[in-house]
């Protein structure tokens, strides 16, 4: 085949499953040929939930077990994706796998970032070149290691006619700032869906609040909202990145401080926290004309409404209006990053992550 086919894979902070995207980069274009989101097996999902609830990095033994189990799972998902697309693994140039992030701590004397899903196993089981570990090189260069999406957003969405921003609304919300006449920058602005999902799982026994219907029934608690917005993370200037190590159910319980509140009102306030923290971050960065939204949160109708209300002077719309399915932008990112690594393209991460120099992102595993 003449096509340059690369698979991008990841499981985000929501841990709802593994996104896999088959991308054709031939002839200077970038076309998604097939994509899927495969839910985690119950045992892996439970183990990940228990691990992340501890608020601590995994033990060496647990990390090794999960690394191997996730590696085998990612390999099977890649093989099924290719089969469903009517192709063979021999047609695929490479797989870019971000794996499952379980710990990200870029600050302190010993910065560390852990993404599991063993690249050597994926390569061996698929007989395909695999690129993993996209954050570590940037971390070693003094950067945050995340977010990396702005590198890709610049390629997809930059306009010389208007200032834009891109919001990746996953478990954590991250922003890409794309001025019409300047370079790219970006940062994690705080919780996107992670706290909403955790509260929904606890009280409704559902994975998420479908379209935000539950949150829409409650009232914002202004005192709780201000207490949460007073968290030091929101006051930090960029570059900055965060994750479930910080914004988790324990953080929320501390914010509630044993004060009785209606469960639905807490959900409404958490949704308003996401909308307001994004709005504040975007205002501080300089309001664009247009905010394009991707990630699972784009399907939360109530959150999108509250976000638009918090940004009355900004056009808020899905990336789908610009030819990019919001569900597959992040998967496509890791296909693109794998291609960039194989082509030995150095990435200009310093304006985004604060790294001391541009870096080559990713580790290559040959079958």
C-alpha cells in the first residue's frame, strides 16, 4: 500500500476506555479511516479506580502488572481496529500509544510521570513499530511534560484571520492559545469532567452525567464555588499541568468540609467550577474570537451552555465545525506524535511546557 497509516491510542483521565484511531497521513493530508473506544474490562477498570483513589503513585509491583496487562489489551485493540478497517497489521507503519496515565507530578525535586501500557509488548504482539512515553523527554528538559495537544492543535486549527483557542474538555481541561499572528501556548486550566464523573459515580452509580441532565436540576452553591476557585492551582501562572493526583474525590470531600449540601447542588456547582475556571483562564490569557471544543465534555450540553454563558464575547463551538471529530482529536494527536518521532522532528515545547529547549518526544519500540 502507498498510504502512510499510523494508529493513535490512549486512555484519558476519565478512564472510560481505550481510544484507538487509524489515521492516513498520505499526500500531506490527515484522514481518519477508522476509530473506536473500547471500554476497559471490569477488573482493569476496578484496579485503576482503586489506584487513583489512593492519591499516590502505584507500587512497583502493581505498576509492572498493570503495564503488562494494559500492553496486551492495547495490542488486541490495535489489531481489532485494523481488522475492522479491512486491513492487515503489515499495512501499518506504526502505533503511537500514550497508554494510561496513572501519575503525573512535574513539580518538586524528583519530577515523575507514569503512563502504563508496555510498548515492547504492544510491538511484539502486533509485529509493528510502537512509540510510547511522550512526556518524559520534556520533563527531563525542565518542562511540565503536558499538555502536548497544543502542538497538534496549532497544525489543525490555526487561523491567520482570527485569534482562536482550543479547549480539550476531558477529565482535565486544557487550553491551547492560538493568536492569529503569534506562536502557540497552552496549559491545563483545571478539572473538566473528572469531578463531575466521580460525584455521579458515587451518587447515581453511573459513569457520567449524561448531557449534564442531573447538574441542570440543581442550584450553584456560591460559597462552595468560591472555596473551590480559591485553590492555589487556579492562581498559578502557566506553564502548568495537573491531573487526578490533585483534583480527585478526596479534594472534593475536603472542600465540602462536612457541611450538608444537596447532592444535586454539589454536581451543579462542580459543573460551574469547570465553566468558570476555564473562563477565568481564557480571560487571563486574552479572549479569542472563537473557542473550539473537543473531548468527551463537548457532549455535556449543560456544561457547553454554561461555558458559553461565562464567555459571552466568544463564539463557543465544537471542533466538528472545522472538520475534526471532537471524540478523536486526542487519539489523532498520538498518531501524529508517533509520526513526528519516527521522522525525528523536534517539538518546540518550551512556550507550552516551560522546557529549557525543544525536544524529541517519544520512545521507539521495534517488534
